[in-house]
């Protein structure tokens, strides 16, 4: 049956309105998260990233580093370097220029990682890495600060020359410093055992001497060649 255009338009609008009403009534409930506030949704996605810390290690205060001379290191060789670093921190704290926030020292075979945390001690802001094979010496035996752990690292420059840098961290107590020394010794053992098994160092080389002299947990002087 023929209908004027106006009537057909009115009929179409009526049908469309009816179907929209039906669709509205039969609409399935939306997921609850859609009704969250935008701030809540943002926090839900970012909070696990800031509060969860996947890496494990020792909570320390990084004192810095200082270049030292020599290639053969004996007991007490880091004492003067530690004294200088402690005095530098005290001066910087008086001037208000010492950075806030602690660090996390993670010792593992082949690599040592120093995570510099934010002011809340939760998220890692930056990270320094040290190859275990380049660590020439480490000790937790310091008369000026018994809770300081230090290691001497062979830093390779861009022109392939090297320098020996003494790094130091302050632990919560003397026992924690000793634990760091034990952990570093274990990292040395595993690293050099793996390198020797792979043929990267000779079985009759200095790694065997290191194994013989490693009974003292505080000090270690492996030679990475």
C-alpha cells in the first residue's frame, strides 16, 4: 500500500524508537571496571609496577668511588679510600648536596648490580653494573667503618686503557657487610668455575690460586687476567 513520504518517515522513526527502547532494556550489564573513576583505573595499572620489586639484594648506602693506583692489593688497601669517601659524604650532607635515597646491591655470578632507589626506597631509578671478572679485590674489614663493604673494580675506558676504582657502600651493620663479602666470594667461585669449565681461563692459572686463598671471607684478590 502506498504511503506518503511524510507518513513513511514517521513510521520509520517510530520503529527506530521502539527498537532503541528494546535494545536499552535488554542491554547486558557492562563490566564494573568501566564505571571506575579514571584515576582509579590508572592506579590499578601502575601500582604493581612501582610497589613490586623483582630484584633482591642488600639495602645499602652508596658512598661513591675513587680511583686508586696499583694492580696488586693487600689487606688494608681500601682503608684510605673509604676514609675519603666517608668524609666527602659528611661534607656533602652538611652542605645539603648529598642525594637522598638508598641503594640495593645485588650480587650474582658474572654480574653485580647496584640499584639506586627513589626517595621512598621502592622503585629503581638507575642501575650500575659491574662484571665479576673485573673485580680485583673486595673487603668488609675497615677500622674506620666496620659496616662498610668495598670493592676494587677494573674500569675499561673508551681508549681501551683501564683504571682501578674503589667503590664503597655502607651497610646497616657490620654483620651485613660481612654477608656482602660472603656473597661476593660465592659469586667469584661460581663465575670462575664457569669460566674455567668453558675454557676461558686455564686450569693452572691464577683462578686455582684464588680457590686456595679464598678461606678468608672478608678479602679476596682474584685476577681476571
